[in-house]
C-alpha cells in the first residue's frame, strides 16, 4: 500500500510538497515555498512529518514553489537524501542563494529561523544529481521489505532541468508529472512521452484546467500578436515592460525576441535584462548540447543586452526606448518589475505586456486585468493609481493545456489519478472530463493534510 499526504500545493499553485510512504520508505516529492505568503505560512506543513519516516526528497525542478523550502526542511531533517536532475542542481545553486538574500531583507523577528549562504552551499553540495532517464535504486531505513524502489527522472518540457518522476516498486508504477508541458516553446521541445506509459498511479498537475484553450492560442499565433503589439509601442517611442520569471520565461522570451529581430519581423531595439536571469541564461547555454532543446546553436549570452541592474535613472527608458525583461513574473512587491511599475504608471506611450501565469492575488494579476484609464489598488495600503500605459496579455504557457492533461491520462493508462497544483475550478473541470472520458479510473482531488491510501 502507498500512503499519499499533501503538505502543500494540493489545491493551489504554491508550496508544492507531497509525501508518499512505500512500505516504510518515506519520500517527499518537491519542497516548495509559497510566493505570496510570508513567514511560516509560506512553508509546507512539515509538522505532519513528525511521526512519519522520511528518507528521500525528489525535486522536479528549480522554481521556488517546488524547491524554495528545501533549506528549511534540511534544518529539521538533516539526514534526508536529495535527488534531482543535473541541470536543476546547477540552477538551485543560483536561485536558493537569491532566495536567501530576499529572506534576509524581509525577515521579521521570531517568524522562523532563516538560513545562511553557508547552509545553502552545504545543501547544494549534498544534492545528488542524476541524468534524464537514468534509473537509481533506493531503500529507506525502515522499509519493511527487501525490494528496492526504482526512481527515474523524465524530461517534463517545462523549463531546463524539469522532470516528471517515475517511481517503480513491486510491479507498481507511480508517475508524478511535476509541472509538465507537452507543447514546444522557443527553446524547450516539450515533454518526453515515451516513458509515460503503463502507469498505475498518476499524480497530475492541473494549472490550466479551468482555462479555455481557445483563449490561449498557439506559441506561433501568440508570437505574431506579441510582435505586432511590440512594433506599435516601439514605433511610437515607448518602452515595453515584460514581467518574467527569472527562470524559464526570461530565457524563452529572450530567445523569441532575438529571433524576431534577426528575422526582421521586430524593430531592432534595446533589450534590457538583469539580475539572476542572466546567471540562469548562462546555465541554459552551458547545457544546450546536453538536453533536448530547439536550436542548440543559439547562445543566449551572445544576444545584445543592456544590464538592467546598471540603470539608475528610469528616464533612460524614455530616452532610449526598448523592451525590458524584468522579474518577478507576478510583479511581487519589492521586485524589479514592481519598482518599474511605479515609473511606468505615468508614461502614456509605454506598455506592460503579460506573457505568463499570474496568481490572482498578486499585483501583476491586478495590472494585467486592468485597462488604460483605470484606477488600481496594488495592495490594501496603497491609494488608487491611474493607469496611463497600454496593457496587453499574451499566452506563452510553460504548462500543458487542459486537453494535453487529458492526453497524459490517456497516454499513461493510469488506474488512479490524483489532481494537484491547481485551484478548485481547474481541478473541477479536469476531474469532470477525466471521469467522462475514462470510466474505470479512481479519481482523487488532493487536499492539504488529507491522507490518500492507494492499493
């Protein structure tokens, strides 16, 4: 029997962390932090582990909502063994240090014990990296059988290093999709599907379950609309702010914009990038011949870019219009994109273009769902601010569309499906259509703290 307990991320995008117990071996699938919440509330509910065996942590990829609470877990459980892909380990060495800086800046006394850069160095060195499709065998200290558990990381097509995790034990095959994308992006090819077959239990993300795919378009159709709108703003002497995640979206949009300029479809203009996005781009470059990737000849560091971190006077964007790729992707308070927003509010020829997922509770969501001429409240403490710039939303998803999520269920022939990583509406749509299409499936909608026992 397999015991499954969500510690976080069961019914929302944030703090993904799922415990499974296989005959006495305790495994955590991901160990994320919530991007919007503060203090102890941002962490998974590690207190649920107190009476349970915990031997291994398997990290699907390096976004903070999947890896960000790992340092806090290790403070409590220093004995656990951590596995992830080679590329995720490389990226984690950058993103976890950056997260430590942010925590120290926003630390509130007695909220929890923050970790140091020295602890991050030790943690990253302790992570065991494995290559895609390499199978390892593990067994927990309290496992009550002698049969090993086999683990394989399969390219999930989401970002560099992202993986779906296959766990095999006693003729049972469990697949945790992590964040998975079947479609191609500018750089990423899409999830490897060959090993996603004959699965007994599928733990399936549901991010875009409630999103009508007709509104998303295709990567190609969105690129055409995006380039047309960029040309209009740039032609009128304005700059465009594109809020992006430093990991994944920065690299995809950087490559897309450069390709369009190179092919003479987009006005050649200044391109601003900065922060850890540049460091992560170097890791993308270093791995471009190692992983499955479109156009590995494209070297991101060779793309002409101005360093956003060196811009002291934002009037630079009026004097020298361009495209600004700035984190965070959700325009969270204190980030570069949020700071730029204050300047953008007074620029009538400027624009903000959204290109990725926005949590409904974030400033970015409020901005992208407003229109020029509106007044918006960015938080409960601020006064309404007038929107003077143009706003447009484009869809360049790094997650599977809902039809592809159904395709994954069909491809795996799963007998048990557990829905995670999505709001209630997403899980409702996906669950209804799974039961409608696949009559003999055991379907579970995961809830934090609620145990599921699988045969």
